[in-house]
């Protein structure tokens, strides 16, 4: 199995080099790793701090691990934080994150790279967020007896860990000194492969993160101007498939304000949204008009605001009457429903959500509503916007669901303290 893994990593790197000339993400993935060990060597040359290394696949995993990272920094101010990403969509957005001392792409996984990274950074504690299992990094960490924790892991019986051919994957799991998993089903699966004492049901740290964001909310003046006493539907992380399900409703209900924050904000996608929806204005355009005093609240003729930047989505849901989360009409499934639910807003999404436990549980408790097509979507919007009882019931259930699941971060921090993982 290991030989196939080696072949995969080689072919993956080769494929990235092949498509980099015309693929922006591949180009960033490749460019970000150029001469990376020399950059690391220079960054760590005079470091005297104990190092905590957190690895995240991408932006979503970073937000999941962030509450733990920031609590470590608060409780152990003498440590240095190393943050690595595999994906450009994580690194490029958080490369200037002030909570970490060093931020890098993770070099491609092989024995030499793993040994070199550990030799340069010398971490005292390693945190892996949710998933992404790199064989050589994990086995090198274990070989050096460095404490390695998994944060908010979640497992399904169809994964290789639980198959007859999953020996290599099980070996990677055994590299962790402790695994904090989201639910009992995950714990039971791990017990079947003899992982017992090193597993704790810790919950999902994303609940702590979205609560922190909501309780620290700061207004976005441009969005507040746009919403101005209207009923508002905020659609977050949308793809083409999601937008095509919504366009008819938005075009036939000019009295309702729509805020659309697409998952991808390349010019081609933004223009496709403008073609679907009749009366649109981009965030950047509206901001300029307001700043220059050209337009006032009551004068905004557009009923669809297109967010053409990254980073404000979690705050946008504050302005919603009803929220819609994208991804559920595509193959990969719905995006983060918790960012909307925490504000006590009904959460609507497409039919592909069964792999996301929080979306399943949110629907079960009444805070989330799954729809299968545009007709169901429109009927749901109408009910939530016009039936106060339905709205209030769903809104209460959504917020209550989030707040009853907080506390995962504290469980991890208690383990770090009890095991003295950051005490000399």
C-alpha cells in the first residue's frame, strides 16, 4: 500500500506542475512551496520559543482549529505558533493571520521533507485538524515522541481505516497520542480497530468559533445600508447550481433584499451571477457610491448585493431574516451551516447534506430546512418570511442547537493542561 501512496504523491506533484501555467490555484500551490525550507530555516534561525505546530488542510479546518490555537496563545504566551496549510484557499487568505508566529504551506509529504521540517521547527506539540493524513509527517512525529492531537475528528465506516486494506491508514491513526472526535459513532468505529484509551468525544470546535464570531460581531456599514428595513435573504458560499435555484425568486420579489456571497469570486463567476439576477450591485461598487455620497439607503434600486471579496461571510448572516447555505445542490454537499445558525436565523440548504452531521442534526431539531428544487426553495422562503410562528420556531431551534454544543475547545485545553504537554 505504501508504494501506491508514494506514487500518488509523486504524480500529484507532477500534475500540479503540469497545470500550473493556466491554473491559478495550482500556480499558487507550487509557488508557495518554492524554496520553502530555506525560508523556514531563516524564520526559525534564532527562535528560542517552544513551538506548537497546527496543520490545517484549508480555510475551513483553520476556522475549526482557531479557537484552540488562540486559547493556547492566551494561556501559554511564551509559545510560538507554527501554522501550515495544504491548500492555497487556506494559506492565501490567512497568510497574514496575527495569531501565528510562522505561516507556511506544508511541503509535499515524503520522508526527507518530514524529517527536515521537524528538524527546523522542533515542535513541542502538534495539532492536526479534523482530517488530512500524511503518512511520513505523522510517522516522523511519532518516531520523535512528539505529542500529537487530532482536533474534531469525524469518521464513517466507509473510510479506509475500517477496511481490510486499510493497514497504512490505521498506522497513521496510531501515530496520534490522543484523538478528539466529534461524536459517539466515530468513537465506536475507532474502538473496533482497538483505539480505545486514546479517544475522547470532544465535540466540534467550530461551535465555539462561530459563537465567538457572533458574540464579537462588528457592523458592516455597507451591508446595513443595503438591507435598510427590508426582509433579507443572505445566501452564503454559493455555486452556480445554487444561484440558478434562487434567481427566479429574487427576480420576482424586488421587495426582498438578497445578499449573495459566492464561494468563488473570480470575474467570470461574478458576471454569471449578474446575468442570472436582474437588479444587482457589487459590494465594492456600492461601497464606493456610499463613500462618495452618491447614493443613500432609500435610493438603492438593486435588490441583489453581490459580495465580491473574501472574509466577511460569517458576519453577513447577522443581517439576514432567512439564510441559505450553498453547496447543497452540487455533488460535494452543503457548506458551513453553523455560521448562520448561531445568529438565530432559519437555515435553508439543498438536498446534498447527509455527509455533514451538523446539517443533519440541524434539520432534525427544526433549525435547518432541506429543499430539493427551486419550487420547494421558494415555498420555504415564503413560509419563513410570512409565517411568524414558523420563523420563530426555526430561528430558536437553530440558535439553541449551536449553543448546546459549545465546549469542545475547553476539553482539548484541559487535556493539554492535565498531561502537561506545554510545561517544561
